[in-house]
């Protein structure tokens, strides 16, 4: 299944680059790597790389820095980038300034391989990892090309055994690190908008320091109940733990343990007459989502559930309806299907951060203002926005 969305890059000049995005559904049970860590949906962008240009498809990931491409040096992988066929491909030596200084933000230090090339290892929260060499190449967005873009040419540590996995050539890192795609391209801001029709979306925020801002006027009326939480839990500490990350490369939203527990208990209290809790203490969906329910298979729709509102300084994100529960693929208990709460406990993943996933970004215009270190959110019909931009399928 493919759905269409938009990605907009804003230059310091008046020109804005608008590109179509697609969500690609990955079959349940595909090999585990960063691509399938998005659970069953990835947000992808198509572009060309190299000279002569090769078509590639990259997962848009606002939670990662280094962009990378599958670089299997074999003619058998038609959808994988072939560096041997490009005149502008250039590996980065381990003695270069790029290898010695610009890689400092990477979680695993780079090393020097036997050929004295800069060797990088990337690891992700699902315990997957991949390895390869840093290199420079020309990346083309529509009519504008950016020569000398640094990326990872990865040739080990992932699986390209499945047909679906091989359709995606790599990952586009979009955080604020020195080697991220947007930093190298020099874009002061970018935005995307994901339709709520048959898709899911994730977000992790690595913009610091900064605020979330919204062009929409905020409603000051008190609504519902606020979970009682000490302010200290919501403030990052001196190590940076406790930040809020908006990650297009993660499907669901994960909260630090105390916050998740407060939300879980409140949700249980308010839905007690509406939902039947799955009575299986050993079942945890996706490693961090331990609040699940049994819903009769013959039920035409989910009950009317209370909305969950994430409140920031100057903006709010409301999660309601079907976005609060996710049906576990293929799991049946008697005559019931199993649905899990789409908020999870980041402590169970070993992540000391709040992670807002793309499932909760549906029909929200997400703008990342890198120059001013802030994120903008606005409720919008993304399918209508796509039509106005002339990118409707």
C-alpha cells in the first residue's frame, strides 16, 4: 500500500522545493532493521544520486543524523545504489577533517578500516546495526544537485533478502547533526504533512534548545483532566535525558516511565466501561506497549474514546479516535482481536526521552525550523494540502 504526502524544503532564497512523499507498508514479519523498526510503515522519498544519476528511495528519519544507502557492490541488486557506476562517488579517508571532526555526534565512534577509509557503524533502538564507509556523492532534489554530500555507503549488517526490504535503498537523516541531510543541504527549515487515510506516522524531537510553536490560536478553556506530574519529570536534566524528540522514523509515541504510568492509569480509569483489558501480564507489544485490550471481531467500530492531548509551550497535539489504539496483526484471542494503546513506555526500550511517533502526526502539518530551533504543528487536512500543492496522486 502506498499513500502520498508532501515534503517541503525552504531555502534562504524565496525558492521552496516541494517533493512528494509516500508511505510504504511493510508486510508483517519482514527482516528486522532500521527500516522495519518503523513497525509496518515507512515514510519515503524518491530522488537520484550519483553521476550518471541512479534512482534511490530513502526513508525520511528526523531522529537520525547520518544518511546512508545500501551499497551492495553487485549487479544482482538493481534497487541498491552502486558506487562503482558513479563518476562522482568518493570514499572519505580516515585522515580527512570530515572523518576526524564532523563525526563527533555519531553515537559510535568511527574507525579506520584496512584501506585507511573512514568506517562507520550505526545502531538503532531495535538492536539492529549496519556498517560501511563514509563517502561523498551528488544528491539531486528535483533540479538542484548538491555535490560532495557525505553519507554512509553501507554494505553489511542489514538484510536485503526480502523483496519488500530491497525496494528501499537507504535512510535520509534529518536531525540537526553536522552530517544530517538538511544541515549539509543548507535548508533552514523543512516540513511535511501526512494524511490520516490508511497510514501511520512517528516522531522524535532532537531540536534543542527550542519550543514547539503553532500558527493556530490556542484554546485556553480547560478540557478533560490533566495527569498530575511533577515539573521535574518534564524537564531535561544536565545530561540531556528527558528531551522530547519528534521522529518520523518511529511509528508510535513513547513516554518516560512516570509519565506513561500516569497516562496509562488515567486511560484505564476512563475506558473501564468501554474496553476489556487483555489479561496477559506477559504480553508486551513492540517491547514497550503493555496496555492492550480485547475487542470483539464482529464489532463494527471502536467505542468513543477520550482524547489524549500533548501540551507544549504554545501548542497542543490531540490524539483521538482510532489513533489511540492499534490492532496487533494476526493476534486473536477467542472471538476477539487484540488492540494496544498507541503510547508506550520508553523506559522499556532503554530510551531516556519522550518520542513522538508518526502515527500521532496524521493530519498535522509538521514544520522543523532549524534556524530558530523550534518545531511547528498545525492541524490540517493533509490530502487537501497535497491537492493545493499540485502533488495529488
